[in-house]
C-alpha cells in the first residue's frame, strides 16, 4: 500500500498549508522545448539575458501542485489574482507552497471544487508568482455527502489586479529592431479586436511531451483507458499556443505580468486546431517607466479562424437566459501586458 492514489475531494481541509515537492531549477532547456512546442517568439525571452518566459514559470508551478491537488481532477477551472512578482532567470530554483482556501461539493455528489492559494518562491525566498486557482476533483465515496455540499465555502477573489500593483520589472525593454514590430503602447485603443491569424493543430506527442516537461502527472492528460481513448490536453498548452500566436499584432510586448482571471472554457483534445484573437480592454500609461500597461482579453478558439467572423460573440445565452462561453471557446484569459511607449 505504498503507492499513492492522490487526494480526493474528501481529503482536503480548509486552511491546510503545505509545500509541494519537488523544487526545480529552470534553464535554457525549458525555453527551447517551450519554443519547439508553441513557436513563441517573444523577444525578451529569447535573449542572452536568460529571462525565463512567465508562462514557463506558471506551468512549472501548476505542475508542482498536481500530486497534492489535482492528481484526481476532472478539470482545472480557472485562475484569479495572478501576479508574476519577480522575473525568473536561468539557474533559479522554484519551490511552491499552497493553502486550501475554499471547498464546495457539487450537486452530483461525484466531484467537488477546491480553491488553492499558490505562492512560488526562488532560492532567495523572493515571491516569483502567486495566484488562486480552482479545480474540480473527484470524490472517493459518491454515496456519502460531505459538509461542503450544504455548507460550501467559496473565497472572495479580486476581480482584477490593480495597475498600481503591477510589477515594474527592470531590464532592457524590447526594441523594434529586435521584435520586427511597429506598434507601441500609444497605438492600442480600448475596444479594438486584434486577430492573430496563425492557427496550430495539436498533436498527441506535442501535448503529452509538453505536459511531461513540467512534471505534470495529472492522469487525465495521459491515460487513454481512464479517458475512454481521449486524454485531455493540459489547459496550459492552449494558453501558451494562444499567447505565442498573439505576438502577431503585439510584437513589442515585454511579457505578461498579471492575470486578472482565466477560464478553460471547453476541453481540448489532440487534433484540435487552435486560433486566437485579443480584445483590448484598457490602456494605462505608467509614468516614469518607459512603458504602458495594456489590459487584454486573449481568446483561444477551436477549429475555425475567428478572423472570418469579426463580430464573433465570446459568450452566448443558454435556454434559461444564462451567459456561457460559446462551445468553440477554449480559453478566456484577462491579463496585463507591458508595452514600451514612444516617449
């Protein structure tokens, strides 16, 4: 009985804190494999400075929590209040700690939702990333209800990271000579929609290799028997692919620094073709920094090019008049991006 089956919903306790094994050093290898899988060309993360892409840090931190949180997950549902507090450079070692902040058993009594406050630190004990995510986890005993069926505890989460709370990363900002882009902060306006055009089809070897790269062992991504022959693509892959595609139209970006909210709206499987577009929500000049902050809504869709539907509605009404994502939406990510100014 030494083999670990992972935690089921009944095993979680409000307020429990723990560290997640194993700490890991990030380096050029992760960057190379990230580029090979997603084709990301963001200039700031391709230079001799050795700055690690923020999404690589995110994937590692998620993966470090899998054995304790989501080994028996049905789905990773969303994120809130995510901020990359410090940049990560080649050779930095990342350790992640978690706290259970919410529990809610679902009415089907087969699963429950678990809210997890996550904080990752480097070897100098500096916070590099923090956020809350929530995960749907299977129950061990579907016949016996927990107290969180009738008395759920759902944490209150911030709706957006304030502009003044965004990190001011030091270092050289990207230049047009290095990025090939011609649009800077002043060229973006709230209300505009940017189509990124470049589709990518997910294949089995890419999505499983990418998930293993970060030591993510969630069963639903690998076990064809468990998933009736259709392993679920790790939601971080559509996120990284869409972000890589978004460089087309945002070439001078200097890197995502915060995520206000994120939702894996619908499942993704091998054979799906991902396209993406971005809606500009807000623009804020950050005085004395040489850059502005763009609040962007990045949408990844499956199996059609949204440029052919310029007025595509991200959300639709169901038969009861409730809003939900269009079934073609894979990812809905509201985030802050830093963009150099002309001044």
